[in-house]
């Protein structure tokens, strides 16, 4: 066991505060990682405030982890000391079910082991996330970071990047496809960059006009504010694909009306309340309403390699860990351009 330093929510809705805890000594298949940077995902806030139910405390959030390997177990073959590496939302899964065998560990039938707010495979050891100085992870769940990308701006690829890459690939965003990214936050801004690199025609739908210039700078071809009622007339029956990243309660029926025949709206944002969808919103136009959760380990590596090749990183604002509670408040106000990343040097 080694002692780890981090920041934790000790109880539900408590402000995050310094916390020390134990990490396991590396086993044969483990990689020990010094965490350099960790992104702040809106899911960290939802879980620290128990907005989805079932949260366990104390909670050390953080699943956009970028760091450097400091030690490897005797059976590790893919990593060596000094490698730049990443860890995303998962640190293990059953590895034997039909979904794990297809590389879809995020949909593990036995339940994946998430990076925090979860239990190890023994069912009783809590996992603690990336708002901490180091982490020990089985090599099968560790990713190679592209050497040409800075670790700080690449850290959020581990959740925001893969959560958009996976549905964009699955629903075949590419040349000739009209794709809308609904909500320009941490996830949304990665969606714009990746969809553009895939060759799609990209529109940003944002709840105010404030982010128009940013959307264009990020590479979007079009921008519409959803606070303007005429947007829903102009864009009726327009999109092949809408990726809905919104974390707040909005009326999905309105957005389904923007899909073409056979179009799909894929929900990745997780609002607190259930959404009421009318049957008419999907039967008229044979529309599809789907969801998607992060991506498997192999696909996450593919996404990192894709971002390395296309030089895609996140737009970030670096903070010391002491400012994490302030950062949470700013995320809730959509006042972040476009991801906070904690510089873990502030913890040492
Ligand atoms: P974020 O940076 O806070 O972005 C959310 C965006 O939603 C905001 O930037 C804003 O975009 C829009 N929004 C916020 N409040 C709104 C309101 N009242 N009305 C309309 N739009 C509003 O959060 P994020 O980290 O990208 O995460 C987004 C959601 O995805 C969260 O619920 C998170 O838990 C979830 N998530 C899901 C997965 C998955 O695997 N499915 C993975 C990671 C995160 P505009 O200002 O442009 O309107
Ligand atoms: Zn996340
Ligand atoms: Zn499984």
C-alpha cells in the first residue's frame, strides 16, 4: 500500500477538501502512474452531489487522467517507466461477458469498475479517482497518450473526447452528413472538433447567442441559438444526427423535430430528471432516439490516435486543485471555455 493525497467530497454536496487514502501496491499486471493533470467533467459534479443516486462517500472524483508511468508490475508488456499515459472512466470490467469480448467494456454485463464512485472487482474496495497525486491501474485499462499532444490539453480526451468520438463513429458522421452538436460545453466542443475532422457539416445549437464566435473558431460551419424560436422553424427536418450533450432539463421533443427522415438524436448528457418524449416526436419521420456512454478501451485508444493524427486537443483553463470548488460553480453557470484541468503539481 502507498499513501495517496487527493481532494474528496467527504459527504454528499460537501465542498471538496484535502483527503489522504491508500492505493494498492502495483500487482503483476499493474501500472503505477504519477498524475500530472486531471480534467473536471460535469459528471464529477453530478456524482459529488449525488444527482444520479447511489453515490458513495468519501468520493475522490476525476476520470480524465493524464500522467507518467513510475513503475510497472512484472507481467506488464505494453508500458514502461516514463511513458505518457491516460486513464479514463473505467479501471476494470468482468472481461468475459459478450460485451467485454467485443471491446465494449463500458456496457459490461457484470458492471464495469468505474474510476471512482465504484467498487473494485472484489465488490468491496472503493475506487478513488484522478483528483489525486497517483493511481495504480491494470495495464488493460491504461491508454497511450499521443506523444505530439500536450498532456494537460489532452487529458479531457479521456472522457469528453471518447464520449463524442464513439457515437460520431457509430452513427457514421462524415462527408455529406449534417451533424448538430447540442450544448457547447466540455463534451460539445470536442464533438465539434471531431465531427469536423471526420468531414461532417457541423452545426452548434447553444442555449444563448454568447458562444457563436467560439463555435466558429472551433470549426463549426453553422451556429444557432435555441433561445430564438425561429431556430426551430429554420432547422425543421434538417439533421441526420444530433448529439445531445446538455446536462440540464430540456424538452427533447423540440430537438427531435429538427431531424430528417430516419435521423437520430443520441443522448449523452445526463440531466437529473426523466424526460417526457411524445410518440409523435419519433413516429412522424421514423426517427431514432438513442443514447451512448463513453467508449470501450480499444476505441478510446483509436480516438487518442485519431486526435494525435489530426492534432486535436481540448480548449482548457488550468487551475490549481485548491480552486476546484470555484471551478464547479463556474461549470454550473456554463462559464468555462471549455474544460477546467487541474494541475496536480498544486497538490505536491
Ligand atoms: P458542461 O461542460 O457543463 O456542458 C454542458 C452544456 O450544456 C453547457 O455548456 C451548455 O451549453 C448546456 N447547458 C447547460 N445548462 C443549460 C440549460 N439550462 N439549458 C440548455 N442548455 C444548457 O458539461 P460536460 O462535461 O460537457 O457534460 C455534459 C453532460 O454529459 C453532463 O450531464 C455529463 O454528466 C454528461 N456526460 C455523459 C457521458 C456519457 O458517457 N454519456 C460522459 C461524460 C459526461 P450551451 O451554453 O452551448 O447551451
Ligand atoms: Zn466524464
Ligand atoms: Zn463484462
